[in-house]
């Protein structure tokens, strides 16, 4: 019983630590003059986000209309319940699809920029000697693609399961939305912590193991990113760069703690 309690507390504290680190990011950016590294990837992220959101909005609207016209129930209250349930499911699917595609596409496309941001953050906080490797643009893109593709299948399977829960009115929708949010946050946190781990010379498998051992922290870092993404335009611009700085700061702390053991 004691070990279960400790494990639960460790997970919860990890989630809290992962989310609260975002409050330190603006101060770190100003203190070490890291804002210039944020601007270009932020603009690219904004354009990609607007394009993706528009595509998903159009597809979800057409799908909702098609389903509403397809299902006709003679009992008015039941027909209304089905319509509302389908609208909620469509919204959840739209949000989940947008976040899912966005984070994988943007993290891969911006990998060289985010890798530089992680490197500059590490240099500012720990000094030049702390950075051990620099993959370069093409290898960095390849590694980011490998990291993200590794989690795509697992994430799709898990999210489909939670999406099916949304068929149950009210309670099912809550379970579906919460489960999909936590799943996306977990795998997203893995990806955000990989940039500093890459610079420290860890392989993809070593990075995966490092993040897997810190599930709560990964969920917290990913949750901070997703919460930022819920702020239109500003969040779409800075979620990837803020998430990278947040993941870097926490990864540095974990690496230092690991080295001290």
C-alpha cells in the first residue's frame, strides 16, 4: 500500500511540476535574452496552425451535417439527444484531431529551430560545456520524425478507445475528453523533453526510457502545451517554443538529479 501511495504522489507531483514550469519560461527568456530564437518558429507555427484549424473545421462541419441528415428518429427527445451527442463527439474529434496533427507536424517541421532553442536554453542555464552534441538540420528532422512516428500508432489506438466512450451521453463525453487530453499530453511531453536529451547525446531509445520513467512529468509538460494551444493565435504561436523551453528546464533538472545519485 505504501509503494502505491508513493507512486501516485510521485505521478501527481510530476504533473504539477510539468505544468508549473511554464510560469518560469517568460522570466528565463527575458533574463537570458532568448526571445529572438522564439520569433521565426512562432510565426511558422501560427501559419501552420491556422491552415490546420481551417481544414479540420471544414471537415468536421461537413461530417456533422452528414451524420445529422443520416440519422432520423421519430421520437423528438431521442432525436434531439442523438443530435447533441453527435455534436459533442464531432467537437471532441475536431479538437483531438487538430491537436494530434498539429503537435506531430509542427514538432517535426520546427525540429531544427526547437533544437536550437533547447541548446541555447541549456547554454544559458548551465554553460557551453553542458551541450555535448549538435545533430544538424537533416539529422534533427530525422530524429524528430522518428520520435513522433514512434508514438503515433500508440496514441491513435488509445484515443480511439476513449473516443468510443463518448457514445455514452454526458459521462462518456467527460471520460472521452479527459482520457484523450491526458493521452496526448503524455506523448507530447515525451517529444518536448527529447530536444535537450538529444543535445546531451542520448539515443532515441535512451530518451524514450528517460521520459517513460517520468510519466507524470511528461503529462504535465504536455498538458501545459495543450493548455497554451487553447489560446487562439498567441498560444498557437508560442506553445511549441515555450514547450521546448519548459521541457528543457525540467530535463536539465532531472539529468542533474540523476547524475547526483
